[in-house]
């Protein structure tokens, strides 16, 4: 009598990736997955960094899973709407979330959040890491992070910095920098990075820390000065720009983007999605696309991503508390 299914090398790879025992029944059930389109929810509007990266991930998943991946943009409240929608979805692998740092910031920022960022989701894979960039406009004389710190100390409270909005990763990255550097700067929040860039170019604000994706063209053209990136070391996308950590030891802010599933999704399905995206992240074509966005491929196991999420939940909870940032 023939077995109901055969344990292929792909299934063996899935078992290795997870480091978890998956029953033959679960593997057999996953063999039919997906048999209809999969929805990938994105918490930001089309055209932004999250949307661009999610579409790259979705395309790779579609090619490897043999099924359509539908990008569902649910913008608003810094990703809160998309995250709540995913938390309520069936844990069958047909609804996934493409999210970033707001996933762990929002629970500390909002008084009422209808989900638990750690318990209501199963991390699938960290897709990429994208450092933010500190950029200075024409109204700020500083040419380096050290000069910025010296200027701020000599002019306490007189230097304005802009962010993409109160409680955004842009805002909190500067608050962390202020705390570690021992300086004062006045916060001016904007509704997104677009108007922020307009005002920094016009000299209304002196400096910002924001996503490197929209800042890079202005820096490369010489209209803004790229003072530093926020990773622990220099970014391969901007090798001539130093890291803030070279001046302020221990400073690190990396905006990760990754895929989550609702809690309770079968491990075999999580493993299959994880395996597909890890395979994609090794292809030269995708690596070239990510590099153009200033993003660094990460990959790894669901457990690797879970550790990043949990560590950042604690880290940003502390920063939100110390900054006093609130949205409602």
C-alpha cells in the first residue's frame, strides 16, 4: 500500500528551518496550500517604502507558491488599522501582514489597541532591515554628528527637528538620539515624510531622522547633507555616510520589515512561507531591487524574527515612555 504522501526534500528543509517537530498530517495538509489567492495586508498607502517592499515580497511569494498574492493597503494610524485587521483574520495562512517597527511602537503609543503585538501574531520572517538616515538642511551649519551635538549644546532648545509624525519611528529615533547625546532639540511633527522634506529644504527646520528611501535622492543631489545612518554600522547602500554609533556609542535604530501571520497558523504553513522568502532573498535580482531601496536582505527563521520583535517591543516601549509621546 502506497503512503498517503512522500516526505520531499522541500518538506525536510521546512523541518530544518523551523527546528520544530511537524507531524506528517500537518505536512500533508500544507501540500495543498495555497489553493486560492493569499492576502498580504500593508499598513501604509501605495507608493511608500512599506508598499514597495511588500510588493517585492508578494511577487516572490507568488512565483514560489504558485498562487496570486493580493496586496491590500490598509493605511492609517501608523499601521494600526492593518494590524488589527490581521489579528481578527482566520489563522489559515490566507491572510498575512507585512509590517515594520510601528507594530511594536503602537501598543505603547495608543491608549486603546485591539490586539496584543506579541501574543496575537506568529512572526514568519524578517524580510529586510532599513536603516534610517540623519539629514541636515541648509539652515544647519553642522557637517557631522559631532558638530550637530556641539551646536545643539551651544544653542539649547533653539534647534528644530522634524519628524514624519508624533510617535513615528522618525520621531522616536531622534528622541533616543537626544537622550543618548544629552542635547535638547524642539520637535516639529509632520504628516508624512513628503512635507517634512519640503520644509527642511526650505530651511524651516534644521535636521531630521527619517527613512533613507525618500531622503536618499535629496542627499545624492546635494540638496541635503546626509550626516549619518542609524544602523550599528555603515550601510552598504550609503558606504560613505558614517553611522551615528561612530559618535554616539551604542546608538542603533533599524526599521525592519517582515511578514506576520495571525497567531495559531499551522507551523507547516509558516515554514513554507518562510522557506519561500528565504530562497527569494538569495536571488541576485531581488537583492538588486532591495539595494536600490537602501534595504538589506535579512531572512532567517521565524524564531530569529520573533527575538527581534520582542527586543524592539521592550526598547521602544522605554523610548515612548521617556519621550512622553502620545497619539490619543
